[in-house]
């Protein structure tokens, strides 16, 4: 969000190409994928699939030399995950179905407070992942974190591979 326009123009095609490649290679495709600005919004039915993708995408981004595109050394993505009810409906602005609701907003408020290079998940996501089989994933309780845009606080967990 704070990159110079020239850096965005140089890095964005590589960034979106990496995202597209990882999305295509995902074990389970997302139910929905969209971009806006420098953000990425994906929806999965199962938290296990979302967590696996988030960690793979982070790895792919970390293995890219972003300084070759004019970005600061050590540039890293942040990922916010949340599980909850969402509503699917036709969005006439984008001409296809979209997902919306308070759970979408909650995920969007977790991402900005996530440290670069980290995957944070809401307590609801962590609980749902744990209840549905978190084999292969570690959930480390971070604590109560203030969310972006004065959206209150949330208990968050750091998600890693086991």
C-alpha cells in the first residue's frame, strides 16, 4: 500500500503471476478469487484448504527476489484468515457471483495487523481448523490484537506447518 507507483508497476505483474500459479496448483481450488489494489481475496469451503494455500503462497512469495523489482529487501506478504458464515450472490458490478458478509469484513480487518511474512487466523478459523483435523498445521495463540479500522479486538493465532 505504501509503495511508489514505479515499484507497483514493476512488481505487480510478477506478484499476480505468482498468485495465479499458486492458485492453479492448489490441491483444492478456491470457491472465489478476486483482487483489488494490492489485496487478494479468496474463499474456500474448508479451512484446511485455505490454510494450506496461505502457507504455500507465503512460501512462494518468500522465495521471490522482490528487490529485483525495486521493492525493499525482505518485502513479505501478510495473510489474514477467518471462518464464518458468508453469503453468495450475484454481483452486477463484477458480473459474477461474489461472497459478502461480516465474516468477509473480519478477515479484511485481520490482515493489516498481521506482521509481514506471517499468517494470522481468527479464533473462529483456528477452532474450525482444529475441529476438522489440523494434522500438518500448528496453531500458536498470539493473544488479543486490535483490528484495523477500529473493528475491535480479536483473539488471533499464528498458523504454521507442522
